[in-house]
C-alpha cells in the first residue's frame, strides 16, 4: 500500500498545481487518511511528510508559497484526526480483549466453585469406599458411597442454581446464605449458624456474588478438610463496607490413642493398626490424610479465586488459624 499511496500523493499534488481543482485536493487528503489508518505510524508519517514537502515545492515553483499554507494545514489536520481515531479504535479493541480475559477468569472461578469441590469430594469418598471394601468393611463402604451420591446430587443442584441465576435475578444475599447454611447442615448433619447484623441492603451483583462464592468455598472446604466440624457464618452490613466471616473449630486427632473424634461419621471405627494387610495400611494412610487436618479453608485455586474476587472489588480477604483455635476466612468489600 505504501508503494501505491506515494505515487498517488505526488500525482495529486502535480495535478493540483495544473488544474487548481478541489477534486485533486480531496484525493490528496484521502491518500493521507488511508496511509494513517492502514499503515504503521512510521510509514504513515513518511506519506504525510511527502505530501507536505510536495505542497511546499509546488508552491515554490508556482511562485506563491503562501497559497499552499491552507493545504499544508489541512494535510496535518487530517493526519492528526485520523491518527486519533485509530488510537481510539485500538484502545477499544484492547478493552474488549481485557473484557474477554476477565470473563474467562470469571467463568473459570464459577466452574471451580460450582463443580470442582463436589467432584473432588466425591473422589475422596469413592477412594475411601474402595479401601474399605478391600478391608471387607462393607457397611462403612456403603456409607461412603452414599456420601458420594449426596455430593453429586448437591453439585448438580448447585449447577442448576447457577444457570438459573444467570437467567434470572439472583436472590438477596441473606437468603442465599441461609440456603448455603441449610445445605451444609443437610449434607454434614452438623450445625451451621448464620448471624446477620446491620441494616440489610442489596449490593451490586458482583459484590453479592463474591460474598456468596466465598461463603460457599469456605463451607465446602470445612466439609472436605474438617468433616464433623460445625460452622459459623457472620455477615455484617456497615455504611461503607460489608464483612463476611466463616469460622469453624479445630478438629483434632488424639495422638495417644489414634482414635478419631467425630470425623465424617466414622468415630470409634479407627482401623486396626496391628493389621498388616495392605488394605488396612492404605485405609489408615487415607484417613490420616483426610481427617488429620485442622479446620481449614484450603488453598490452591479455591483460595486464589476468593482473593481474586476480593481484589477485583477493591476488598481484602484473609484466611488463617485463629488464636483460640479453629480457622477463619474473612472477606471485607466496599458496600
């Protein structure tokens, strides 16, 4: 294009010197505009300089340099206007790409929050069932399979709620949190208390979704990493901020006896550590890995997703052990 625009600029200037026609000036300005919009800045600048230099030379040859001054100013003005429009278009394209990337990240968080936890928890239960069957503990294996089925059902219901939320107006945050607490109690048979303080208000959809997903993430991790532990959810509305706290007490393993306390409905059924069979050893290792944990909110993509949500809203998220025992997830976002 540079090869064709250069001669076109020179030809239009030559014809304008002969005919003094507005058509030739129009052709010149169109060539400059095309060069700026289609070519890189360096090549477009070369075309613009060629047009200005050509006009100046033509004016000198005609004996009236002042006559071409308006044409030179017109070329410069067209160059600047076209370049500004090109920059605005590039900025809009960059914003669109950023929006696509942000939407992809949001969808990734949604997939993780809705499905990943239920699937990983099912895998843990099914693996435990396999080891229990090897140890000929059929009743406990059936209990594990039942837990896995309940998790699959819960994950399917969460996916349906998520799709429904995309199509309709989601419920208010307190209502959604009450549903989460009820689901936690139904799944774990442990209490999940919910305390809401301050004047309730509707927040932006992004803020409410971040608070809801953080609560869902924390409760899911309590169910995974601290089975048998109750949970407490506190939502506080203030004029400028909204605080969400999810806590659970520490789950301990009795190191002196090897017994597990109220963990996943399997207390009082610790494996026989004197059994040298591979199934019993595998089961011992699995249960130690699964239950020998303090109540935690987990890490990896889950904690990363919660922090990403907080940062996108200008809020903060902290997660860690409390001084009095247990684990705390604290999300604070602008209201």
